[in-house]
C-alpha cells in the first residue's frame, strides 16, 4: 500500500512540475539516462521530444529498441551533456549513477525516477506514467491493451499439470520471487522453484542446488549451442544438457525481460510460443 501511495504521489508531482516548466501548447523535451527509461520514451514520445538517450540505448543485449535508438543522440552517462541539451525534464532509474542524478537536481533539473519493474502490474504503471509525462496517454493505453491481450493468450497456452520452471541465466543466476521474470511465469500458470534453492530474491545458485531442485523445465535467454565465455558455458554443462535438452528449455531473449515496458508484450508472446512448443 505504501509503495502504491508513493508512486501515485510521484506521478502527481511529475505532472505538477511539467505544468510549471513546459510552455503552454508545447510537449516536453526529454532526456533519458537509463536503458529502461530509453525504451519507454522511444515507444511513447514524439521523435522531436527525445533529446538524448542513455549510453546503453544502442546495445541489443539490453535494449529491445536498440535499432530505433540509433536515430537519437547518445548521452555519455555524465551530467554535463544533459546540461547542454537543456531538456524540460530527465527520466532515470533509481539505479542510474547517483552522482549524475544528484548533480542534475542540484542544477535545478527535474529528474523523474522509475523503479525497477518486478511485476506486470509495475510494467502497466510505468507505461501509463511515461505516457502521461510525455503527454501521449492514448499511446500508453494502446500498449496496455496489447499487454492485456498478451496476458490472456499466455494464460490460455498452458493446460495440464502444473509445471515448475526455473529462470536460469549466466553463471547460475536465478530470478527469484521478486523479479519480472517470476511475474511472467506466474501469469502463465507456471511455478518458479527458486525458493527451494534459498533464492527468495534473485541471486546465484550452484549447479548442485539447481540439479537437486529438479524443475520440470528451465527458462534461458539464449539457446546457442556454443558458449561465448565462461558465464554462458554454465548453461551448457553436461549435467544440465542431459537433464534439460532443448525440449525442456524455454527460450525468452533477455532484452525482452531486462526492463518493464512495451517489450514485455513480446516477452509474453515468446513465452506463449515456447510453452506451446514444449507441450506438443
């Protein structure tokens, strides 16, 4: 309840600040200094509203909108180039470099911070909030309608006995209960056995713990048969390959779940397709 109240107040405050600094009739010019707010901004703002995006905006590993981001100025990650561009406000994550955020605030810039999305409800709130900030609530509504439709499709995809699915990433990173990936699995009617590994929150688990948990399926971000480095080699360990061949692996690219935003529609669509594939 407290978190919801804080978000409502933040949304109200952001709207109040915008009214006070943006000329009547003009839509706000915005700089984004975080890869997650980049993608929200690209989906909801007019091109001429976007004055700059974060250093990671063009990295396809982290951003679903990396190709679109190449059309915009890429910021350095420091406050100085934002100061020169003089946007009406700046959007950031609470994990964006604190010194940058604090310097911008000290220079009287409006810095509007977004939490990390850990549920589909968080995703909905962030899409709606950014739509209001850039004064395109109709675009936000259209994306939310697509999100709701994708939720219904993934719920209908899984039938039969309950399945446990462990979201597993490089070096044995497991997405726990307080993660967006866990929310996607729950929405699909699947269970995440991370808690059985002592991972109520996200964190690393040993190969032994993962094998002993014996989930029905694992969910990974990349199904490449070749390891590019030691981190990805973990997923190709002989024990995991024996227990979880391709027909027991759901594949949802990481760039669809790193952030909460329009890409979650595509994450749900991919999850739907993967559930149908392994259920044949």
